[in-house]
């Protein structure tokens, strides 16, 4: 893994999720208080809630965590929770979307300096699984606790997984959406299931072994000559 990509996942209290939500808010002209506008303070509170949620959900499980528990961990009252989120599900969705966006960005960066084909695909997979291993609490939220929460959360996952599939297919040199949609669904499903088994099993398998297993599944995204398959 290149130093540039590794730097994106520098050690932090919760890892991948925080680097997305910590982006500074856009400049505003509202009245400022102690150096921060009302919008900036609201964005800071939202960030603290997402940071706390990842930690609480990862340690206790999503279904065993209340809004109050997240607010206590963030050092905020429930009033501030509801200024940003309708419920715990909305908070979970925001956390997942932020973390996945960062992962997609980092995976794309990992492949930029590699030729199209196997090297680029492996570089992307190394970045994905390396990030999960660096942040086990966050990883538990994003590959285990998220499962079966609600249809809304499943819909978000479906969209994000489709983007991953298109990106990996393009890394092979193919056009996005060129492969059979069922194959793409199966490949990303295998990639996520490998991650789930690895995280829930305490990272027992070495990283190269995990990446190799996922890479073998991803070869199905490579453009094939139909005549060779008949």
C-alpha cells in the first residue's frame, strides 16, 4: 500500500468514519459565537454524534444502543440529537454513507498509480481490507451491525455496493455496468461476506490471504470472451 493511501487511514480514535464527517463545513455569513457560526456549531455537534455512534454501536451493537447512550458518549443532550437526526436509523445511515464514501475514494486513489488490470484491482482490495483491520470497532458497525436493520438501510447499502462493483469492474478495464448485473451482485456480496467473516472471526486470517480470496471472486468482473465460455 502506498504511503499516500496509508496516510488517509492514519491512526485515529474511530478511524475511517471520522475522516469524512470531520470535513470543515462550507463558509457561512451567519452570526458567529466564540469563533464559530451557528451552522458550524451544528455541524460540529453532528460530527460528535456520528463519532460517538460508531463507538457505541461497535461496542454494544446497534440494537442494544439507545439515543441517550449515543448522546452521553458525545457529551450532548437529546435535544441536539434531534436537530440533526430523526432517529437512530438515520444516524446509522449517515455513518455508513460517510465511511463508504471515504473507502471508495481511498480505493480509487490506491489504483491510480497502477496499470489497469490485476494490479489495480488488488491495490483497491488491499486498501479496503486494510482499513477494516485498522479500525475494528468501526468495521464491526459497517459490516456486521448494519445487517438487517431496516429496508432504508438496506437500500443505502445496495446503492453503495453497486458503486463498488462498477469501480472494480472499471479497474479490470471494462465499462461500468457491462457485466451481468447478477454477477456483479454476487461478486460484491462475496467481497462483503469475506469481510464479515474476517471481522467477526477476529481477523484470524492474514491480510494477504483475505485479499487473495476476494481477488479470486473479483475475477468474475473481468470481461470474458463469450466464445471461450461456451
